[in-house]
C-alpha cells in the first residue's frame, strides 16, 4: 500500500521494557505493514554498540527505522531539561531528514518534547496519553495534590490536551470523567480516540480440559500491584478448590512475595514465581484456569487499561479485578467473563473467589472469554485499525 504518511514515534522508555514490546512495537509493526513509514525514537539507560546494531537490524526487517537517546533515572530538573532538549533536537533532525508528517508522542514527557517541534515544523501532533502521570504520583503518595509539581504537570496536561491535533486515551471511563470536570471541552472530545491495551488473539483454542485449578498473575509486583491481596485471594480460592496453585509470571524480584508464603501457610509447591519472555506468556497461560489483576485504588486508575486482562481473556481465562480500573468493570460484567471486587474485605474476597471458580468451571467460558478479547482488545482489528 502506498500514499501513507510518515510518522515519528517518541517513547520515553527503553526498547527492552516489556510494555514497549507489547504496546509499542506490536502496534508499529502493524502500521508499518499497512504502508506507514515509521521512525521510532526510544530513551535508553545503556546499550552496547553490538546490541544497538542487532536491534536496528531486527526493526528494519519490520520496516521500522529506530534510533535512541540516553537518559539517567531520577536526576535533577536540569538533567531532565537537558534530556528534553536532546529529544527536541533529535525529533527535528529525524522529521526533516525523512519528511515525516505526524509526531506521535507516547505519554506526557514525550508530548512536552514533541509539542514545540510539531508547531515549529507545522506537523500534526498525536498525544498518546496512556495515563494521568501527575495523578498516578499523587495516588501512590509521591506527590502532593497541592504541590507545585502536581499542579504544574496538570496544567501542562490540560495545555497538551487542548493543543494536540489528535488524542488517544486507553479508556472511555477517563474520557467521561475529564468531560465532566471540563478538562476536555467539546472541541477536544472530537479529537479523541479510545484505544485500550490490545493483545494478539491466538487463532487456535488454548487451555481446554484443565484438570486442576490454577490462578495466574502476569506482570510487575509491588508499588501499584497488590501482592498481599493477590495472595489473600489465592488462599480464598484454595478454600473453594483445595490443591489450587498460583502461577506468577513476572520480571520483578520474587523474593518479597516468597517471604509472605509461610505467613499464609503456603509453600513453593503451591506457588510458582518466575520470569518469562513476553512471547512466552500466552503459552504459559494455557496452564491456568483464571487470572487476577489487583491494583492500588486511586483516581488515576480510571485511565488504566491493563494489558494482563487482555492476555487472560485471549487465553480463555475469566478475570478477577478490583473495581474502578478503567473500563474493566463494565466489560467483565456485561460479558460475564470476570468478577469485580468492590473492596478487599475478607467477605468480599471470599464471595469473589467463589464466583470466579464457578465462572471458570462454566461450560463454554473459554470461548466466551476469547470472543470478548476479539471484540474489545484485538491488536489488529482494534489497536492497529483505530
């Protein structure tokens, strides 16, 4: 296909981050295959020259041109400004050299670099919001909502939403909320597209005929992710299905979670914790009966679209999640493919564990979960197409 415009995609994350693989490269490969000229810029902590060559060659085979800049985690405001200026300079050079028409900025830091470049060079700016970064820091306790950092980032966020040419959010829930708060005006809503975190849907049925009950968790541990509550929920599942096991697929250190096992009278035989490549997640989930995703509650979670929920549904697994996580409540309830916990009280955990086990053992549940994944979260039909 010819005639597609060229785009530069600016991502303030390293290319080795699992989410960059599943939520950046997967989309860009689809767009490149559809005829778009794509140049990806990432920010790296460190890469050996031979690693850069391998990455560049691999992406060129996918018709994606890649370059990178380097950054330091943390650092002073002055250092961050320096990184931003280097990002601006790289964007200008890449756009002019390749005659690219669209600047796609993933999240707030990239959008702050991209905005002046898009206006200077008269290019279209796509602000891919991902999450509300200031609210995330406030919800986790790192920033005060009355502090200058929070207020400054929220002002920048509103400015970007009103001046971007196109906006992508992950959930309808956050769009509705921002409209009600008048952060998004009528003319801003016209620029918005909602694209949830999508996944590849396996063509062949998976995970059928499971003999034992296995609860799966995929993703990071700690911080936003409620390890203790996941273990409590698993214990409740074992009261319904004695002998059930927990499968934890994570890149995070597993020792803190292992230390909690003895306190809950669990052993390594009951819980498997380990790291797997993103490409292996789908096959490992064939061992499971259901998936779990518990997040620290907070306003910012209205903007969250958990990739792991798509992974679970695509594998044919019903999901347990806590309430007010993006659009998940509505999707799981309307399609009867999961349970939503209103809180983490013992009674709510017990009730939800009973419901999830019953749901996982319903005839046809795997097909229903996969159909919801195809309808709501398919990478090709939803993610790339939109």
